[in-house]
């Protein structure tokens, strides 16, 4: 067991190096939590470092710090361990090729639980037809854990989640252009979770380009509650506030354990969601919006039938004129156009995933004949079904 008690007895104050990522709100909250712990009467002298490289330089000097709290890349962590200084990392532990060193502990959020909380919030806001997860830094393990929780909860409720990986700087990137094309075709209304607040920037930009209304057609939820980002968006963005201050406080507690020669730990903060800050991006839409959402769900569920506009109005219990007006106001499309798009999606799906004859697809999708389906598909898509199917198979080959 690593014992530094003699060092603690020799000096009145211990020098504690802290390397927070103060560029983001979460890093500043981590630092706040550490300082909050020090202010409980600890005889610690905090030394705030800008980067892991600065920390490594200080550790190699004649008077290195007595303890360290840091967010450290795996490569830097390997070098840091050689100094035999007690370290608490506020992140996920790497996959060790050997037994973890006794003087290094890890403290992290329960990011899967944060993803679950996000899914529950969105499910409480409206009846969405599509659910999307947007990740800007897939190398960060916590973004994948949040996706895992989000997908797990929605799958339990019978929903499918589409995940997009979009670079932090998406301008002109292929991934972003592919996201735009797919996002445009998703059945609305759409619920989107950004793995962290900055990942939502791409979603807001996409909605502006596609003229999708937030929150009527797309609800957007972020994570981290970075005030600078959330309040600057138009409309302002709802965001989950993880307990980053609690992580900093708990990391400082753990460092004190290590300083007293205790065995290292891997700690997951049990109550990781501190708050959910409601703003306009997930605002519950008024009755007119709920009317359209009900209609969209009905259209999607019955797209294999020869659905008429009057069928939709009858299902809603309102006049055709009213429902058409609401569709134009909220969806910027007529009911007939919406029905046609739903039927096109259904036919395309059948063409793509099966080799069934066109006669069977026509019958299953509510068309009286192959000729009727062919005329409809050519008019809506601009090419024949045979050509479209061949193009899709070529692109997937």
C-alpha cells in the first residue's frame, strides 16, 4: 500500500495540483467542487495548472506536488504514474494491461443514468415519431455511456434510436451532409439528445437549413447546462445539469484517502443528475401541435393502407379544413403531401431490405396494382422503382 504519511507530518500545508478543463462549464464546476472541499478546513494549497503537460513538468521538478486531481489523457496518465504521487482522475479508467497502480483513483458520473434521465424527459414532452442521438466526440467514453442509457430506456418503450457522429466543426464535412440528408427524411416530430451541449450546435444549424421548427417539429435536449451555449441558442436549449460540483468534491475526498495511504478506488457518483434546466427547446407544444402530432402518428401507422385526407380528419374528430390549416402552419406541408411521403418511405424500405416482386410490394403497401404504384413512385421520387433499387444496391456494394 502506498504510504506518504511521513510527508504529511513534515509540512503544515500540502501542495495539491489541480488540472481542470476550465474551457467548459463542467470543468469549472469540477474545480468549484474541489475548492468547496478545501474550504471545509483542509490544509491544502491548491495549484491550478492549465494543461496536463504543465502538470508533468511540475512533477519532474525538485518540489513536486503532494497530490493531484486531474482530467488526464491516457498517454499523459501513464507518464504521471511514474512519479508515484497520489492522483485522482475525474474520468473513466483506461483498460489496464496490468494491475492498476495503488496510488491512482478514478471518480466519474453515472453517464448511463444521465442518458436514461434524458430519454424520460423527452418521452414526457410529446408523442415523437423519431428519436436521435448526436455525438461530436465518440472517443470520449462518457458520450457513449450516455447513448447507452438513452437507447436502453427508449428501447424499453418500443422506440428506435438513430445515432449520428458529427465532427465538432461540421462545416462542409461529409458526415454533416449525410446527417442533413437523413435528418430531413425522418418522420416528425423528432426528439434529439446531444451527448453534450456543444454537440447540439449542429442540430440547431440543421434545423435552420431545413426550416424545421424547434420545438414544434424538433425537440432538442443537451447535457452539461453550459449557460453560454444554452442561452445563446434560438430558441434557448433545455439541458441536463450533471453533478459536476459533486464530482470535484468527491475527487478531493478520495485524494485525502490516498494521502493517508488508503487503497485506490473506482467511484461512480450515484446521484449524477443534479437538475434539468427547462428552456424553450423542449417546451410542450400547444393543442394545435398535439393535433398534428396525433395525425402524424396515425399516418405513419397506416401508411400501408390507401389512406385519404378525410380518413385523417375523421380519426382526429375535426374538419378537414382545420387539420389542413394546422399542417400548413406547423409542418409547412399539406396532409396529402405528408401521406405521400410516408408511403414513399414505406415502399423504399421494402425495396431496400427485400427482393420481393413489385406486385407483392404494391399489394402490401395499399396500391391496387403495380401500375398504380409505379406511377406514384415515379412521380414522387423522379425515377422508377427498379432503377432506385439498383442504385441503392450499387451504393451498398
